[in-house]
C-alpha cells in the first residue's frame, strides 16, 4: 500500500485534473462548491495529508522568471527571448525558457509546472489556439504576476504588451497603393487569433480608405512557412485578374511569395509589390530584399519587463495594456 497520498492520487480517484484538486484543498480558485466538497471528502477517505514543508518551500518566491513562447524557430520569438534574458539578468534575475510548440495542451502543462518552479513572474505569448485566459488562472491563484506579449487571449485581464497589428497592415497596404498598386491581395493565416484578425481588418480598412474594392477572391490563407507562401502565390498569380501587390502576414510567407514570383519571371516591384511582417533577417537575403512591417522587439521587451517587475515589487497583479506602434521598413520589394 502506498505510504504517502498525493494530490494526483486524489485527482486520479475522482477522474479530474490535479490542479482542480489543489485549488479545492487550498480554498483558492473557481471550483464549484459541490466539486470542492467531493474532493475534500475523497482526500479524507484516502488519508491525504498536506506536506507543509513542501508548501512552504513552494510558496517562497525565487529570483527566477519564466518566458513562454509558441516556438523558438521564429526570429521574432528567439530575439525577444534573447533580449529579455539580457535585461532580466542585468536586474539580478535568472530566466527559464519554455516552448509550447503552438500546442494548447502543452502550454497548459507548462503553466501548471511553473508553480513548482516557484517563479517570481511570467511573460508569455500564447499559442495560435489559446483563445481564453483560463489556463493562466492557476498563476493568478498563486499570486504569480504574468504579462502577455505579442499574442494575448481574447478579453485577457492580465497585463499586456501588444503590437498595433491593425495599423501595421493598414500602413503596408497604403505603401503599396502609393507606389501605384490597385489590386492588392492578402495572404492571411488559417487561425482566428486576434493578431491575425487585426491584420486582416487593417488590410480591409486600407483598401476602403484608398478607394479600392475589397475582393474576397484576393484573400488566401496559408500556414506559417516559406513553402506556404510559395504555394499561395501560385494560386493568386493563376487568377485571371492577377494582383499587383501582395501583403503576407509574416516575412517567411513573403519570402516564399518572392521565390515563386521570380520563378515565373515576374518583376518585383515593377509588376507586383510584396510586403511581409516581423522584420525577419531572412528578408535581407531575398533579391530584391523584402519590405516589411517591423514590430519593435526592444520596446516590447522593455515594456514587458517593466510591467512584470512592477507587479513583483508591489506584490499586486496589474491589468495595464501597452500598445507598440509598428513601422514600415522599406526595401526593394515595394
């Protein structure tokens, strides 16, 4: 017979998540009273005894911060992590890095595990499928401050540092219009996350404000990689009424577009202009170099760290939102 009963044992007996059991036994979080009573009854039946020493150790905050990102393959996220580590270390903090791989369930596991690591605070950019803030409630229950950057859940109440994605797309379309383009297509994402919806909205508004019609057939959706941009550019350029400008929702897509356009002998930007998002260094390796919407990573890093540090020092969670304005970096593709 097992000598020590744990929270996970209680959770297994009831067929519920161990985080729910933890919240119920500590009288924190949003657990229904009926469920709370059931958990406490089962814990008593099994002879569960809280490990006070472990709890005290867990509740003692460290000088460690956690950064959670969808992936480190992206230059945007790897650059953010690198810059954040530098500023945090200068302030006397160590940093733990976690990668969700754009997987919602893995993201939840990572957030749950941060309690055990006794982190002082968390900065996170959520997965493409993280629509609501619920997975982060456990941090709130433990009074661990967290800040969302770049991507935040819908109607998030935590502190946030976001880019004005609407304005970035709007400015990109306007730049192509000023260069004489009138049939501007948009390669968007399949996902319904706010950043992608905001970019689509900015694209539509720019067309309207510049007296150009919005055409559903000029919108195509792609994955995240160069091959996706290549494939979607092929679809657009095989249309009877071909576009003379293409906005890509990320630079890697834009690079794939340029590769296809060069394959078919299209002149860039004379025949067709191309603009990407993120200011990825790979855009400099194109011929011509890719014009892009730059999101200021240094500003995002500094703002995220300041918001997090302010919460740590005050021992209070804040709900401040900061918006970073993007900038067009003009190169050879417009």
